[in-house]
C-alpha cells in the first residue's frame, strides 16, 4: 500500500462513485513506482463491482487521465495490463 497515492485519490473531485471506489482500490495496491498490475478479478473482489463495470470504469479513468496503460503486460500468461497512476 502506497499511502500518498491513497490520500491523493481521496481528494479527487468530479468522479462517479464507481470511479472513486476503483481509483481508491488501485491506489491502495499500487507499488512505489505508481504502477498497478493486478487482475480484473482482484479489482472486482476489492470493489464489489462486476467485471463489466470494472472494465468500463478503467476506461473512464484512462480518459480522465488519472491512470494510463503503460503498454506492459504481466502475469503468468502476460494477460494483466499494467496501469500507471498519474494523479498529481
């Protein structure tokens, strides 16, 4: 858990409840390089959102430039997208 990111995520305005919930979950699990690389299933468990909502909300957070796809993939089958948190 990286505390500064979690505190910054709480200060974000103009987010829907699902966006805010997902951003908080991502920030809590982010590493020191502000990267998040857990599965969609892990996000579903953390946020109690369904898979479709998590995927749509990740896209919205990318459009709002709060996170970005680094282009890296991780996991045993290289199917987990690595996101960078870009909160200022």
